[in-house]
């Protein structure tokens, strides 16, 4: 097998307490031919000092610092433009990787051409139960978008030249950045193949920090803007009916995720009030019932820390 250079992008903003673990999980990869690009998106905490320590004695690390906060899409685009690697991947500053993730990705990608992209599974916690969620993709990305699948966080792998040719992400996108790239790739008739491994840890410190996606009102407003950006593309290449379906599905997911967090906190009043004023009651009712069943089961599970392996299911309703 060849030993091609892989560019890893880590964008960060005021996550000094978490950044070290994320970068270390990249530096400790068994695959060593890496270029690690850290984008400091105008952090105002101790991030510069943390980066300086991480950069010391590791010539693979390149750092770009923004004078103003530019957001995730623009930050990743800067990394794509600056990338020297044959392949490109990214890790969120609050996520982690298993040591062999990049090695496995390279082995898979070297058997395919640039018309393909790749992903792996995530370890997530839902209702205090850990799950190893494995995607089973092998074919046209457009098909999986229509089935309702969404991008796995911090478990994606691309040919750099493909991202450069597509122009990366839309700069205006503030929420739904991963979806933005998948839409572009799907329109480009890109195919996707997944690894049968659960190698990324999505937000393992979710009890100690606030993610952008947990800020309900902010996310609603940002997704509205993203959907306006996507409307002409989705309408042209997928049809008006699909765009309306996609729009409704996105808001259903935002509502569902909000209810899940409230269920986990046992905030029954907030759950009921939010449910009552929601236009998608039927879909949410099914999820609420499932959530309540899971909460009840948790009380009787002796080994709650056991990792349960499941196949990735569509996040959106299928079109």
C-alpha cells in the first residue's frame, strides 16, 4: 500500500479545555503521514497557549489564526485550500478518534477513485446508554440522502481534489455544514462507502459543555438561513417536492433533538408544552413513546455501560 499524505482539519473556538484531547487523538494515530491543520477561529480563551504546546515538537501541525470569528464553513474551506494531502478529513474540537481510524480509511480509499467518499461509525450516548452506530453505505450518495441518512459527525473521509473542485462548503452556512457538503457531493454523483467500524467518539464530554446544536433557538434561525441557501440546489437537482420534504424533516429533527434532551433531564412540563405547539405531533408522538420506553428500561438495566452495536438508521423520514 502507498503511504499518501492525509490532511486533518481541526477548527476550534473557545474550547481550550477540550482541544488537547482532540488533537492528541490525531497525533496518536497509527497512520503517521499526516498534515494537521488547526484553525483557531478567533478564540478568546487559552486556546493559543494550548495550540503552542501541541505544535511543539510536531512538525506536522500547521496553525491558522483568525482575527474575527468566521464560522465552521469558512474555517474548513481555509483548510481545504491550504491542504497538501491526497485525502482530507476533519475532527471537531470536542470529539475523539480511535488510533487506527485514518489507517483504515486510507486502506479503503486506496481501492477506490475520486468519485467516492467514505465514512465510519460513531459512539454516542442516548438516554444514558452507549451505542456503537455503524453505517452500511455502498453506492450513490444521492440515494442515501433521499432515504433520510445524515452525515456521521467527525467520521468522514474525502479525496482532497474532490473538495477543491467543489469549492468546499458554502460560506454562508452556519448550521448544517456537514449536510451542505453532502448535498454538493450528491449533485456531483459522488458514491459513498462506509467502514464497518465504530471509530469516532461524538462529543464524549457532552455533560460539561454546550454545543452549538444544543442551543435550540439559535439552531432554528441558522437552519432557516441554510435552507434558503440550499433551496435552489435541491429544487433543481432533486425537485420541489423533495425540497419541501427536506425542509420539514430538518425542523422535525430539531424538535426531536430538543425533546430528547428534555426527556433525558426529566423536564416533563417543557416536553409537553413543546410537543403541544408543534405542527408535527404525529411523528414526534412516536418518538416520545419510544423515548419514554427507553427511560423506563434504563431503570432495570444492570450494566448500563455496555456498548450496544446497532446499524445506522435514517435520521430523516425517507422521501
